[in-house]
C-alpha cells in the first residue's frame, strides 16, 4: 500500500508540474465560472514518465495542439494534433501522431489520421481465450518453487500502424457515416534474455509456436490492410466531456484478399455509449461493446484490437478497456466489454486566462471472450498452461482523477484493481482524455 501511495503521489506531482507549465493555478468554486472563449492556437505539453520494474523507465514528451480559428469555435476545435515521443531503458520506443480536422475537407467532411511506431521489448502474452489460459504469478516470482522465468509472459513486438478515416453527415439528424483504411505491419519475436548467465527457458509465446497454436507463417508477425465502414448515431452534447446523449457505432471491417492480405478476415463491432446527467456536477457514463469475427481467420497479432469509427483501442485488459487487469489478458476472435463510470467534477475556475477543472471518476470494467480462438483439443493443454471451460467474466474496479485545461486537454490518472488473481493485481495509468 505504501509503495502504491508513493507511486500515485509521484505521478500526481508530475501532472501538477505539467499544469504549471501552462501557467495555471486551480481552486474550487461552488458555482462554475463562465468559461473564457479561446481563439487561435492552444496547446498543452507534459513530460511522459512511466516506470515498470520489468519494462524499465519510459521517458519522453507528449503534446496536444488545438486550433479554434480567429473567430473561435471553442470548445469545438478546427483541428487537433497530438504528438508523443518516448524511449525506454529496455531498448523500446513509442511514437504517436494523431490528427483530427473538421474543416480541411469540403462539404463538412471530417478527416482523422492515426499513425504510430511502437517497439515493445516486453509485450505481455498470456495465451488465448481468457481464463482458459491459466495465469500463474508464481511462474515469474524468483522466490517461488514454481518459478520459471521473470520473462515467461513476454515477447517482443514492433508495430507500424497507419489509419485514415473520413466522416460525413447523413441526411437524417444525428446520423453519420465513416469510411476508413488501415495498414498494420507487426513484427513479433520470442523474448531474448540478455543477462549474463541467465537460463534461456522457453516462454509461453514460444510454447504456443511449438504446439502449432500460433502458425509458423505468423510467428514473426505480418501485414494487414483493411477497409472499414461505419454507421454512427451521435446525440452527445460534447465530444471531449459529454454529460448527456448517446453515441452508437456499428462498424464493419474487412481485411479482404484484394487488399493483398495473406490472412483475410472480416469482423463486426458494435459500441453503445450513454451519458446521463445525475446532477450539474455528477454524470453516469457507460459503454457496451461487442466484437465478433464474421469470416476468415484473424491472425493472432491482430486479435488485440477493439475497432472504432474514431480510433482503434488495444484490447482487452489495461488502460483502454479493463483497467486493473494485466494488459492483453483477454485475446480471442470475439468478446463483450462493459465500462461503467461515475464522473464527478466539483472544481472549476478561470485563472490566468485558462479554463481549469478537476474531476474524479469511479469505475467498474468487465469483459469476457465470446468467440474463442481455435485451439486443437487433442493437444496436451498442460504443456502450454491451457484448460478449456474456465472462461468467465473478468472484472476491474478503481478510481481516477482528471486535470482539465481549456476543456480539451485532459490529463487522466487511473488506478484499477483486478478482482481475480488470475488477472493480476492492479495497474496505475497515466494517459490523456476520458476512456470513452
């Protein structure tokens, strides 16, 4: 508990330092002040520091730029540019670029571009199909008689991703369409232990390759190009901080053979978001998501993705889907996800020409694999820690805080706890924006 408190305190100080970078001070008010209208260019910059005993120190910078125009469209920006560049002490890197424009294209079309280059030297791999893959923390505990290796649940991954979406209005109130193209180049490698004298025991990832569960022609990753079409119903009163309304997405994704895919497949995603104002400062927000394979065979390196009309998210487990459980704990052909949050924003102020808010959230996240990745039942499951029939709902609960500067720059800290030890223990996350 003391260690977790110290970590939380360290990151809280970091966030406050970032807000001070913008020349801001925060205080509470009983009544929210009239927000200041922002014109032209606005931005927020933060140092990015994340530490994990196994992954090492991730260090760098992130920045969000918003342009509201000369006459001001605040709080609706004309364009948004997000940049992040970080490095890790374990020879990894994270480079992101996200661009969103409401006025670059004619006839009210909206353009979004998402690009990333990420190297994860310590990417988690816990097998497929949730609890059917047995997670044992003693395997990575050097003090345990069952110890195998600290790196037993890791492999190396390098991903290069580009996606482009165009959004438009339909001639029906609150209905929109989205067309997109995405390109993934994912390279995967068994984890290599560079420590002198360390035994090179097989990892779980290598066992899945040896047993043929991960096909030989996929073990090093591959290319995937997909086309995407979405129908959207959106009545939210605001995108960044919605307090009422619905946001519903139906998404069809096709990685077709004519797009030069070696492993063609198609899938369907449905996402339902609802925001309910309970009081002027308290909002109930929840998300329901369902994703299922329609045809083909999804390559294993494309499974950990929750598709969206705006941005795809890494699924399931970790900061974007089920907070508190280990990253990518649930991997399969299809799944159901639910997130429930109470969002409370008691502090508002206008200080030094900045609109400032502090909000708190309390959440419960849950998910389950509904369409299992095919594993030959004739294989000896004990050889790769697999036991069919064990899958059940996975839960994470926790709380968080949001530091909001000029409405759109939202620094998010969340602390989640897994309710089942088979999902790990807990997680602390530093990110931007509300989860949904």
